[in-house]
């Protein structure tokens, strides 16, 4: 069971050079990802004079996030594992692939990266609004939670299958693009309903800079539940305990 391998870690781990480098890598990756993703939405608003959302805008957002996440995961993979998402970090923690101490370090770096990205966007665009995630008309908070659970399950399951599984073999090479693709596809599916966050950091930065917190809890609860379910399902059914004894440790 993955639960048996959960590790808290030592407080001294937070001061180790490799942990700090990994946190810095997460900060930079999230900054790049949020700047491109949130920036694409702001660019759309500028081009349409803050017009209503259109199918073309949704496709543009999906494409921007897919491409940016592909890059963000790739540039962080060899240093931090390229989580770029507190929910992914939580899934790795639940599966016993990262300690709680390092997870907290990652979460702080990821949230700061998102806030800094949104501050840079606000400044560089001359004060345009960094729109916080919100629910569409007719979509209730619990409807959105289910959306976020399912979409984040798909994301973290993909992360496990292509990046974490010790048996991944050559498929690990395409992990960043597979992760980017599932996020882009999920935005096409859920973007019109709740914005399709799947990432508490992506929701946190715009909320802080615009100081808009309506239904913000949805974008934490849904992704964390979906992430935990994906981690447990993959660990229990597809990663046998003997795998860790037969193969080298899969650091993520």
C-alpha cells in the first residue's frame, strides 16, 4: 500500500542544497507556466476588448496551457521532477515518492511562482486584471469540485503512468508532452464550466493579485482529492510492492 511508504522527512531536509535547488526549479517552472497560461487569457481579453468568451478563446487557452506545461515540466524534470502543481506534489507524497517536508517546500515555491507571474503580468500589461478562476452561470460549487476531481485524476494518473512508474521505460521520454496534452484536453472539457484549473497554484496567483476569493476553495479541494485517488489507484493496482525491490528507486 502506498500509505505505508508515506514519509514526513527531517526538518533539516528543507535546508539541504538539493531540496532548495528543487524548490527554485519549481518556482521558475510555475512562473513560466502561469505567465504564459494566464497571459494568454489576458491577451484574449485585450484583443476582444473584454468581450465574452468564445470557442476560439477556449481553444487558445487550452493550447497555451498545454504548450507551456510541456515546457515547464521538461525544464524542471531533472531537478525537481517537474511537478509544477501542488496537486501533483500531493499525489507523489501520497504514493511515498516525496517527503512531507520537501512537499511543503515545493508548495511554497509553486504558490510564490504563481503570484510573481501574475504580478509581472499586471505590471507589464499596464495594470490589466489577472482574472481569478470562477464558476460559470448554472455551475454549482460541488459540480465544479467533481469536475476538478475528475480532471485532476486524469492529470495525476498520467503523471504516474509516464513519469513516476518505475516500469515506465522509454515512455518516460514523452512524459512532459503527455502531461501537457491531458491538461489541454481537460481545459477543452471543463474550461467553459469552472475554468479547468487542476492546479491550486494556478488558481492562487490570480486570486491573490486580483484579491478575488469566490469559491476559491473549490480549486484546492477538487485537485487534492483527485490527485490522492489517482495516486492510490495507480499504486495499488499497477505498481506491485515487489517492483520497488526489483527496480532502482524512482525519484520524482
